[in-house]
C-alpha cells in the first residue's frame, strides 16, 4: 500500500505500473485520514494467471 498526497506522486506510481484500487480511511489521533490504495498490476496478472 502506498499513500500519496500529491498528483505528481500518483502519476509516478501509475508510470511504475501501479493501479489505484480505492481509498481506505484510517483513524488517527487527529481524526480520520484517507489513504489512496494502489496495487502493482503486472504482479497481480502474474499471480492470477491472467
């Protein structure tokens, strides 16, 4: 899982082969924080046999 706070980070993850798959919300001492979730798509294809 990777957390990114800038659009440039999302672009870099996409270019590296990651695909955004959703958002997780984590409770912290200061409230709830959204985390964008990514998976390495090529790795998933290899493991699933797609």
